[in-house]
C-alpha cells in the first residue's frame, strides 16, 4: 500500500547521489566482518518458501500445464514462472491479487515444521519476479494489502521465527519485475533500456529493500540473478550492497546479487538451483533445492524427491562446509502440501537421532570412498570423526589412524576397526544395511 510519497522522493535523491547522505554512505563498509556469517555456517539446514499469486494457478492455466512445449518458452516446471512461460496476459495475471486469500495461513505451524525438521533458518519470497509483495509495502500497491486477505504475511512469520529461534531472510527479486513498467523481463521479452531499468531500480527495487530491512530486520537477503545478461552492473550491485549495509549491520547478502560477478563483499555464495559443488569453496555457501521439480506449488508435478535423497544432499553439503536450503511451496490457501510435510518430518526424525554428526561439525578434510561423507567435531570427550554411509558396503577404509571405539550413532552397535599403517579399515556388519537410510558412524580421531 502506497503511503509515503515524500520519503521516497528523498530516497531517490539519496541514491542518485546528490544529498548529504552520500557522506554517510561512503563511510559504510561494503564488507561485513566475517564473524557475522558464523551463524550461517553453523546453520547447515534451512527452509526456502516460494509463495505468491502464482500459487493460485498451481502450474496450470487455461487448460495448459507446465511444462508445455506448445509455448515457445513453456518448457519449464517452475510454477512461479507461469506468467511468461504459459503467456498469461498481464491483466489476467495481476488480477489474481483479487483472489489471493490465504485464510488457512498459520505461520506458527510453518515455523514449527521447519524447526522440527532440524532447520535453523527460513527464507521466504517477499517478492518474486512477478513483482507482488507479500508485505504491506508503502512503495507499491501491488501487494498483499490489495487482496481479499488484506493483512501483511511477512510480519507474523517474522514473529514466529523469533518465537522459535530461527533466523529469517527474504528472497527479493531485485532485477526481474514483470509488473513494474520498467522492471526487467525474461530474456525472450523486451530488453529494458538502461534508463528505464534505472527508474525501476530507484523507484521500486532499492526502496523496497530498504523497507524490508527497516520493517523486519532480516538476517539475510536473497537476491536472484543467474547466468543471463542482467542489468545488474558492478555499480548497481555495490549500490544495493551499500544500501543493505547502511540500514543493517548484520544482514547477510547472497552471491546471486550478481551471479556472474558477485565481488568480494557478499557474505555467502549461492549455488545454481539443485546443484552441488564437488570441491570446497572459499566462502560460506548453500544449495537452494526443490522437493518437487517446481519451487512454487505445482499441483501436477508428482516428482517428489524421497527424504533419503534429500538427506544425502544435506550431508554431502555438510561434509563440504555448505548449507542446504530446502524449498517448500505452500498452497494458495496457506497450507503446506502433505507430501512436503511428510518429508520434512522424516528428515527431522533422522536428524533427531543423527544430528550430532551435522550440527556443530566441520568438514573432515579426509578423502572418502564413493558413497561415504564425513565430518569432524571437537567435543569435551575428544575429536570425533563421523562417517555417513549412504549405500551398503562391506568395509570402509579411512585415511587416518583411528583410536578407541567406533560405533553406530543410532543404535550404539560397535563396529570393528583394523589400523594398517596410516589407514584404518572399518568392517561393516551386514545387518547395518537392512535399513536403507543413511547410517552414521562415530569414531575417534
Ligand atoms: C531461479 C528461478 C526462480 C527461483 C530460484 C530459486 O532463479 O528463476 O524462480 O526462485 O531459482 O533458486
């Protein structure tokens, strides 16, 4: 809802660089001290939430369901992209605001599901590429206040995160905005000339980011560009970083603020969707990942990943110092899809028993055979080495001399070890693999 016209005009001045504020801005360091990212490195597991007007359509429009190759750009499962991909006209799409009424929204239960799953932070799409804001925005009328629901969706979610001790952040589409007359469009559409984009940037993108920080004090901001040509030059990237640093001394920024050229001042790297690096990275990092093929809820996308596979991605990332940001796409009425909830609970049950090998751990740095991941942890009892066995095997050889006892975390079952020179061979009893979930061993280094 637009209320503050004068402050916005002032903002324009501030960020086009002709007011006293510039002095303040130059004094702000673009880099946050590294210790501010410590919580993120320790978090390991977070919940991503894609929710907006597109959730109403559930991946289908006018008798067509994504992916649909009868449209030039229809070959995608991503239901939040339905507008340009299934060519929904602007007025039809934007009128969905008149239907959005998530009467069953219960942010407390969302956050409880996240917490019970073992997740330590949550990131929600405050505004996706369609331009629609889930909060009461004074910058744009294309927001939740102009829906039958008419109440801010972000504020109570933030409250619930605080109540349950989760960090929280916002996905904000700073570059693409399909509703704003000057916002960037998909690459197969018109390319905004720089002057037009600059108008959007000053009028909507920067002011809304400032608004999000001032209203909600997020722990991180999740910007989105990938390897297309974008309008986000290094100057704009730094202008946005400067804005965030000016209004927050804690808010982390992801590398997708400018995927091709994130620079040195971002706080963590964002992998491509569902992609898992093969080597250690110099900065903190995470993989954003889907449970279905789509991010937003897609009623006909039955490609739900099993919890066991998602746990494997999680431990793969943990063993290389990265986080796993697992997405849930709520339905338009505000409920979480049953397949998502079941998977979250299964993952939480596994982590309840095996979480000591994930939380508070770091990569072991030891080369492991295929299908085995490892972490290490200093405890009051000594140095622990954890092995995650993701497939049946008769033995595993660890390139280190292990001492003391080695046992299965869940059951306490001891396993035999033989040290040969500088390696240890661990013999694995067959009965271990009657259970096809990941088996965790705890050994002493
Ligand atoms: C891509 C998609 C977007 C999704 C994001 C999540 O950038 O465009 O729809 O939000 O990935 O990682």
